[in-house]
């Protein structure tokens, strides 16, 4: 069974930094992409950053220049370095992966990690 487990969330002051990690486990044959989404209270879940097997990345406009996504393919782990955080970044952050398991290709989600930016 495929699992995605996030870590690294917490409370940080405006202007601070956090680094999120997400590790995939289980029987995984191939991975197309891994990324981060976030959902603020009362809002929809939105893409933050995604990294693809071809090395490409995508970022939401609101985080460009502040957040950096990286990936350790061998360890099936994806990271999100978040700098210059603002209260607007407060949300639950979810790891997502598009991968192939014995069940076929599918999108998998972690349980989420909460990030709160407040003074």
C-alpha cells in the first residue's frame, strides 16, 4: 500500500522559513511527479509546487522566488523550502504524487501538515 508522509510543518513568524518533507513508501514502480498543494481555511486546495521526472518544475505565482521544490528520486522524497513566509501562506500543506503501483497509475495524497505564519 502506498503511503505519503509529510513532516516539517509548524508555527513560524512572518519572514521566517520552514522546510517540508514528504516520503513515499510502499510498492512503487514508477513516479511521474511529486508536489505540494495547500488548503487554507474556507478555501479550495491549490497547487503550490510540482516537480516532474524530466526535471521540470511548476510553481504557483504567489510563491515564485520564495519557495523551492526539490526531490530525492532514489529516496522517493520531495522537499519544499519555504522562505520569506507571510500570513497568507498559512494553510495545511499536502504532499501529492502521481505514481504507478501494482494497482496502476494514480494520484496519492499525504495526510497534510499544518503551517501557521503568525507573530
